[in-house]
C-alpha cells in the first residue's frame, strides 16, 4: 500500500495484518482522489473507518489542511500512528477512537469539507452514514465505498469492478 501522488507520492504505508481489514485498492483510491482533486487543497478531511489511514493520508499528500481519523480497532490505530509518524504529519492529524457512525451522527452541519468512509462491507454502516448525512449534512462531500452489488441512495455512484463509491452532497 502506498501514497499515489502529491507531497508524499510513492511513499509506502503500513497495513494492519488482519483478516477483517480490506484496504482500498490503489486504482479505486486514485479514482476517488481524481474525482475530488479540485476540492482537496486546504480542506478539512474526515476519514471514517480509517484503518491504516490510506485515504486520509492520500488527501493530506494532495494538499488537505488537516485530517481527522475515526477508528476503534487498536491494531489499526497503532498502524495509523506509525504511518502518520513516518510521513511526519502528526501535527496535521488527529485520531478519534470512536464508533464512526455514532461520531458522524453527532456532527453539526458543514463540520468537514470532505468525508471518506470505507465501512466494513458485511454491515449496514454505509446506509446508516448516508441516512445521518441526509438528516444533518455534516460535510460538503461524503464519499462512501461499498460493494457494487449494494445500491445506496446517493447523488452520484462510480463503479470500479466489484467496488463502488457513492457520493452525497448537501441539498
């Protein structure tokens, strides 16, 4: 796993060595960043279900001002801390060890500019996040990664093989 472009382009990231972890594939991450590139510079980013931090760190490499990572798994948090340290970005990042859906539900309107979410596929967390966003639009852009076979009520969905990213925007 690596940072694809920007300030840290080509740098390798550590990944949690667990069966339940599914890092975002490079081609999906590149497509996600290409779609959002015009919005990343100077943005406040939230990475929900952060895992190793690959999405948020990629956004930071491409010019995001700051990234908050929400993750509950202790192994993933340790790997995330190591990745932040290796890139020298700890002062621009914050780890929030909370349940991602509950955290998102408590956010106020426009709390972040961009939110990435890569929830476990075997859960209904993707739908619950979009429902929370529809109640309170806590970001300007919400992107949720999910199985392509799952339909989510977003504003735009892009599919890459068996993976889709659904984007939601405030009305």
